[in-house]
C-alpha cells in the first residue's frame, strides 16, 4: 500500500499558498463565557471530504488549528477519514478510512509527530473505532453502506503489527461502538436491525443482544427494519449503564447493564447521532445531526439543562475533556462550507468558541490537556 503522507512533498510555492489558505480558512474565533480555560486542550478531528485530519488546540490563548495532516491514500479520489481514537497511553492515534478497493482500512499514527505507523485492511466502510487498554486491541465497526442488508461486522486489529485478527458478526449496519471503562466489553449498535450488542473483548463473542426497536415501541412488537435507527452506544464511566441514541425515534435510552433493560428515556431534538458522557458521570451530551444543535442533560437530575445551537448545521461527533468541563463537537458544514469544531462550556451550558477545519468534519478524539501557555507579555 502506498500511503500519500509518507512521500508527499510540497514545493515552496505550494507551501506559501497553503499558509495563505489556512490563514483565511482556519481563522480562530473565541467567544468567552464564564472563567477562561486553565489548560490547553488538544484534539484531532477528521475532515471526511478533504482527506485530512486537523490537530486543534483550545485554551486561554484562543481556539486554533495547529496542524493539517494529509491522510488520503489515493491522490485522485476521496478516501473519507471518518472515525478517530487516541490510544489509552496517548502515544498513538488511529483513524478509519471509509473507502478502499474493495474494503476500507484503519491507520496508525504517532501523536506529536503525526507520522504514519502502519495500516490494516478491514471491512466495508469502517466507521467508529475504539482501543482497549486491557486487551491492547482495536475494534472498528464496518458500517457497510453497500449491497444487501446482511449482518455486518466489527473488525479486531492487533495494533502492534496492525493485523486484523478477527471479525465479529454484529447486525445490519454496525455503527457507534464504545468499550466499557475496563476495556473488557464492547457495546455497539446495529442501525438497521435495531440492536444493541454486548461483545466480550477478549473472546470476540457476542454475549447479549437487546432489541431496541421493541424497546422503543414499549410492547412486544418490533418495528420495521431501521425504524429506531440506533446510531451510537456510550457506556457510563462507572460501568452501570450504556446510553443509546435512537435517531429514528428522537430519544436516548439509558440501559442498566446488569439488568439489561431500559431505566430512563431522554427525549431529544430530531436526529440524535453521537453521545458523550463526562468522565465525572454528571453530563450526558448528545449531538443532533438533523437539528444543528447539541443537547446537555444533568444525569443526576435526569433533566435536559440546555440545547446549544451549533455554529452550522449537521452536528456530528463529541469529545469531552478529562476534567468534564468542555464538550468539543464536530460540525460537518454544508456544500462549500468548511467544517468546524465547537467548544461548549458544560458548567455554563454555552458555546464559548469555534474554529473552522476541513470540509465535512466527522470523527473527533481528545488527545491531551496540559498547563496553558503563557499568554501575557
């Protein structure tokens, strides 16, 4: 496989043009509310229609793009970077490329230098991915937008050699999947077969399934394929619950993992898509892809405390800072619009900053927080 970033060199003229383009496109915008941040927060965000990943930093000095990383494989086609995840030790970051011939792939980079380390071919249209601290393996959902409505898979990749070691059959169109805090269970949804699936991360076997369509109906009848359209599963930090976005029903379900049943329902704006739960367990954050907004719930109160309008339409991914103060939300943009990353102060329930990134911003992953730079004279 020829990977473009490892060999692509720009001429001085190209470099000058790129600097001008970045200065105009990625002009940082900062809107402050409440106390300013005490740390610099670093994140990666994928631009699906630009074949790039942007490294962004938010802190007391503003919100800015620090680096634009070319990640396409084929120079003449769009490869579609989609899912992103940083390893638990923060040494590497991983990215899924949706397109390929015939399959997609996942790629490994070193944080800091952002040098490509290797790749593995997986299934069709790999989307979300996660890395387990316990097993050391990477798990990527193969969304498979093409062909018959047949059960899709999760690929398991050994990250040292970047080798696919297994495929686990999940359901029709697997999508948002996340590991438990311990890293021993994978929770994922099958969008078109209306399922939540719990998988053993060590043995690669499905342990339990929950019919989300039947659960959404509240009776013994399951709705037609794809009616509930679950798009994301997010386990809570304490391991007691998993939260599932039902895009087709405009709600998020709280599911007790021990009892394997719904304990609460949260009504959302149209098109709930991605979910984040803050590390302190207080906040539930939901992106509304069909509404251009982000919802915030206080899980202790069980109530929505804010619905924040995003900087543009097609809200996508969520990454929450380790101190549970900020939610960073990727926003795709429409047509010729650039993508964006919005930052929401969860204490103030307000949008406090936004920065433009590449077109169709999608996957977003938190890298690190560090003491803020000196900003004064």
